C-alpha cells in the first residue's frame, strides 16, 4: 500500500489520510460534516456501514488508480459529485483506515495530498483542485470509520475526483471548524513534517502554492493543513517585505539627503561647495568639517560671508569695524563682524582717527539702518573705508592703506557690514553733508573698487549670493540704504563698476578727478559699490578707468540731482530692486566690453537710467506682485483650463468633415422652407436668453440643440416652483407670492445657506437694476432705496 | 454680462395654477432662482461632458443630469 500509495497521485494519499484521520481526531469528522452537505449525508451513510478491509483495500487500489486518472483529467462536473461523493466517501474511508496504521499521520498525508492535489488540480482547473483535495481529505477522514464500500468501487474514480472537489468546496465554505483543525493540525503537522519526505517536500511546495492561492476558496482542511506552513511563510514574507522596504529607501534617501545638503552648501559657500564635492556625498559631517576648515568657524553665515568678505573688503572691514562696533548689533553677524572689524581696526591706527569721526556718523545711520540686514553692514563698511581713505589722503595714501587693510582677513561679518555701511553712509551723507558725502563716497568708491579688484570670482559669487540672501531676509532694512543702493544701481550700477575699476587701477591722480566728479554719483555708486564689487573684480580696470573718467563727468552733472531724488523716492522698492540691480549689474558688468558700453549708455542719459531703473524696479516689483497674484488667481482657472484643454483635443478631433457636413445641409434646408416665425409651443423662456445664460454658466461650448431639453426641464421646474410658492404663501395666509416666499423656497432648495445669504446671491447674479430693487441701499437724507415699508 | 429675463413671463409662470398674485419684485427673486438653477444645470452637464472628454455639452449630457437636478431642487 505504501509503495503503491507513493506512486499514486496525491489524491490517493489524501484519501488515505482522510481515512486515517478520523480515527485520530474527531475534528475531521465535524469538519467533514460541516464542509459539505452532500458529504454529511454520505458521511453518515458511510460511517454507519462497517468497514471491510479486504474490500476496502480493493477499493483503495481502485481509488488510487482513478485518482491518478482524475488528477490528470479535469475534475468532473459538480452534478456528478453528489453521487461520487457518497461513493468516494467509502473508498477514502477504506484507504484511510489502511493507512492509519502507517507511520504517516493522516494530517501530514492530507496536507501533502492537498498540496499536491492542489497543484495538479490547479494546473487543470484553478481552485477547485484545492477544495477537491480538501474534500478528499475530509472524506477520507470522515469515512475512515465507515468501511462499507460496496459495489461502488467502479464509481470510485469518479467519486474520488468529484467528491474531493465537492468535499473541499464544501469544507471551504465552512469557516468555524478550521480554527479547531488548525490547532490540532498544527501539532500533527509538526510531527509529520519529518515523516514523509517526498510528500513533505511536495507538501511544502504545494502548501506554498496553495497558500498563495486565495485562502478563501480553500477548504477547511487545506487551511488547517497549511496553517503551520503559512505561519512560517508569512513570517518569511513579512521579513522579506520589511527587509526589502527598509533597505531600498535607506540607501536612496541617504543619497538624496546627502546631495541636498551638498547643494545647500554649494549655494551658500562657493568655496565650500568645491570642498564638499571633493569630500563626496559620504557624510554631512564632512561637509561641516570642510566648511569649518575652509571658512570661519564661528557662524555658518559668517563662514559663508567670510569667504567673500575676506577678499572683498580688507580695508573696509577694518575701518568699519572700528566704528561699526557702535552701530546696531541687530544681527549676530553684524555684531561679530563689527567686533572683527574692531579687531582689525586696531591695526589701522592711522585711519582710525579719521575714520572714527566718520564712522560715528555712519554708526548713527547704521543703527537706524542696520537693523537686521547684513548687507547694510557691508555697505557701511564700504563708506567707512572710503571715508577713511578720504580723510587720510586723497588717493594714493588711501588706496594703499585700503589695500593694506584688505589683506587683513576679512571676516564674513565684515562683508555684511561693508554693504550696510556703504548703504548707510550714502544716505546720511547725502542728506546731511554733501561735501563729506562726496568725499566719503569717493573714498567709498575707491575702497569699493579696491575691494572689488581684490575680489575673486568665488567670493564674488558668494557675495552676491549672500547679498541676495540678505535682501531676501531683510526686507525693509534700511530704506535709505537700500534706496541708495538702488539709486546707485540705477545710476551707477553699471557705471559704478567701471568707476570702481578705474579707481582701483588708476593712480591717485586719475581717481581724484573721478572722485570729484563722482561725488554726486558716488552716493549712488557707493551704495552700489558693494553690490558692484563682484562686477568690478571681473572688469578690467584700466580700460574702464579711461571710460569712467568721461562717464563720471557726465554722470556727475546729470546725476547729482537725480540720484538724490531717486533715493528718496525709491526707498521702498530698493531691496527688491537692489537684488535685481545686482543681478542685472552682474550680467552687464561681467565683461569689460559690457562695462565699456554700459558707461556709454549711462553717459548719454544719466538721468534716464535712474528713472528707468526705478520704474523698472517698480515694475519688477509690481510684476512680481502681479505675477504672484495672478498665479493665485490663475489656479482655479488653470484647473478649468486644464480641463478645457483636455476636452479641446476632442473637439479639435471632431473631423472637419463633420463640421462641413453640419454647415452644409443647413443652408440648403433653410432656404427652400418659408421662414415662419412660429413660436415653438410652450416655450418657457426665450431661447436667446436661456441659451446665453446657459452658455455663460457652462464656460464651455454648448451645442445649440440642447435648448429643447432645457426647455422641458425648465417647464417642469416652473410648475413645481409655482406650486411651492403658492403653498408657502398659503401657509403664511397670504394671497400674494412675496419675496419671502421665494427666499424660503431658495433656502429649502439649498441655494441659500448660512454661508451664502440671499443678498450675496443677489449681488452675484442679478444685474444692477434688479439689485437696487431688491437690496435696500441707504442713501443720504435718511433714505433707503427701495422704500422699506415700516 | 448679465441678461434680464422678461419679468412678465416669469410672473405668468408663477401664477400658473391659480389666480394667485405675485408680490412686488418677487419675480426678481424668481429670476435669481432661475439663474441659480440654470447655473447648476450647466455645471452638472459640463461635468458630465468632461467625463466623456468632450469640451462641448451635448444633449445627452444635459438629459442625464436633468432628472437628478430636478429632484435635488425640490423644496
């Protein structure tokens, strides 16, 4: 039997198991009973009949053979199952009983059978195989007790196949028993796992396969059989999933995070970025370390600033530091920068004295201006340095001193201070002391130029970036300063770099005349100087210097008055404009040629550029605002537009032929007919009105032939409307339909809500004339329109 | 641009059944109501047309929404 069984298909094994099982566990019996009604019937029958071994053996063999056949063949139709089940019950009982003695526990066998059967049946016919296997198992278990096989042996093959499916199906339907079976089954399964090698392996595979199959359709036995395996597999699955999910994102996320930080640093600190790149995407810490090593470790911003500042404003920072200390310490950077500057200042004793006086003034303004803007500080630095230069000596001395100062390491704070100073300086200077301002401006210009000359590209980039950052941060910083900057930009944004360059390159002699000429321009230029720094560095000084001379003359003449005016007027817009101006300036000043040309442009119309720039700046701001607002307002329409865009292709797709056809026949038809202006019967409202309203509300194209449909709808609607209004007025014991009735109707309809009061709707939809009539408007003379009855 | 519906027609509609009288400017409110209804009708049919990915509102679109709309605006 064993050998035969082994050779036999899983079904046979199942049968055997089923036979053996019931002897062991009553559960099988109950399961079998619940599983299938038909089975129950037969099971009872089978149980009652006594089992004969000899006939049982014979039956088993036959069953085995037929199982083989059935396995290969498709399962028999369900109609035959009832018959077969009963008979199959017998055979499985016999087989199971015989098998019971064997080492293979029924559960294990069942499991294996089910799995194997399921696979085979799956191949043949999806799910029924599984239930069939289950059914078989159930049957065998059920029938283990019953041993009467009778002459139905011939029918065994059919029974074997059919009852299995039916049994399995029946079992699958029943849910409660599985729980019980599972527990008991699991125990047995554990025992059986090692017993049947062949079957086990198959079972495992089968079980897995079966488990993969929808558990719902599987019979109770199958479920129970699989449960132990399922747990393992489920565990594995869960583990796998988790592992898979964990690993993948971690790597990617990590890379992304690394790159993000990378980019951040890249934007902030040019030099650092380079280092960071070299460092690679490995660690964030590396970035920070690199940054710290490269730049000032104090503050990140300082670090960022430091790079640029160091190059840009060696002198300015020094001079500024002295006086800036008194200045507003709003920003930590500013304070640090100032402190740093003060440190430097110590080295510059010569300039200190002169600068101190000047710086005091600057500080005053700085305090006002430098509230939170690092840029103001930068600008302030510039004027201070410039002022220093002025006071000490006219050109050469100052320049060399400034140059000397420059070598002094510029802290990032200094850079921010410089612009602020420059910004503040021009403002107070212009306002208070023109003469001094001019000098200061000149010095500032010189200094700025010098600074700029020393600037390096990376620093420039950083500066620009930082400045922009400051701009974005600061918002309303020193209106005066910003205005100055802007005005300067407008006037000398392009001019200034050239001027600055000239200063840097040219000797004192050249610079002096320029300085004198520039005083008017200088306030503007001074403010722009910080911004222009990047530009200047790029530009060649020598060539520019020459051009600048001429330009300066022109500019000074024309710009003197205007810059001041512009400063005052453009205070509000400066910041944004500054950024733009800076960017613009950068673009324009990037090359020498540009510089040369720019001055040319400026010279002819010194005033115009300022005005234009102001306007441009204003426009830019307005545009920005308008763009922003437009964007917001565009959102909803955008959606609709998108929607419209989607359907539009359809309309476009409508073949032109159709269009032609539509148009074609119409004229032909209309002409012959006599035109009769017959009002279509029962028109609720004029077509023109209805269609216009409908099209207006529809917002998309509307076929003109929809009018009749709308007409009908409106007809029905009006009928109902009239009835309702009548009812309402009757309820109010009135004989007239009043506005209140209609209001009530609208509220009941849901058009009028707490959030959409009537008046709002009136305002929204009705034309002005009607609105006046409906909504009381208070006018002078204690009149209310329309007249309200009191 | 907002149009104006003929007030007389509306009044006649309101007075449909019986000789009930129509108060002052009540038909204006009815006009408002009508506009709202048409608006809703157009909206619904437009959505329906979009479902079929056509930009144009066709008859069957309107018909499909008509019944639901009439039911909703009962009161």
